[in-house]
């Protein structure tokens, strides 16, 4: 596969993480370097690892893994979005935008990283079926996603200045819509 095709795939795969990073930027009060690094490392790392797993599965497991991947991603995003919306509606985010827990830490960031990298798993799966080398494409996919994640966090932080109190709710709605989009595409 040529480099242009890999870059196009990388940008397409990074869009979900970019959207989620924007919603994180809407909820995290004054993101610092640690927030950027965590999102970039988790989102980029999972986008790197998932094609490798998908390639192995494509070579060995056939259609077994592909049947449930999109539903899992959709469910994770909807659950996390519901929590963000709930926290925003409770009104506790009026003084500070960070929900508990910080979306760039712990199980929340892992759930978001898994949910946004399911498509990368499917891409790796197709590489495995076609018996294509996946290491270089996976590295490019991961790096692209890391860059887009950091950019999304910065964009969300800037946008939060205009949405202040409603940032957490808006971020949750964005995640909810992304989760629903994935569910509809899975039907």
C-alpha cells in the first residue's frame, strides 16, 4: 500500500479521536501538558495497537471479531457521554469544567481510546485477511491520531470559552451523537 493511501486512512481513523478530544477540551478546565500527553498517548497508542491486533485476528479468526466491534464502540461512547451529560446537568460544572473523573485519566480515557480505535481494528483485520504488512501503517495511524488528539483538545479548550457552563453537556452530546452514528452504521 502506498504512503498516500496510508495517510488518507490515518486521517480518516483519527477523526473519531479528534471529535472525542474536542469534547474533552470542552470539559477539562485549563488543560496542561499532561492532559495533551495522556490523550495523545492513549488515543495514538490504541490506534497503533488495534491494527496489529486486527491483523492477527484477520489472519486467524475470520469474521468472529468483526461482528461485535462496532456495537462495543457505540456502547462505550454512549455510556461515557451519558455520564458527561448527567454531570453537566447536575450543575456542578459551573465552577470548574472537569468532570469526575478527568476524561484523560483512568478507565475513562481507556474506554474512550478503545471506542475510538475500533475502526483501526477493522482496518488491521483487512490487512490480515489480505496478508499485508501492518507495522508501518499502524505506526503512521497511531502518530496521526496522537497529533489529531492533541489538536482536538486544544480546539475544545478554545471553544469552551464560548460555551463555559454548557461545555460538559455539549461534549457529552458530541460523544452521544458519535456513539449513535456508529450504532446506526452497524445496522
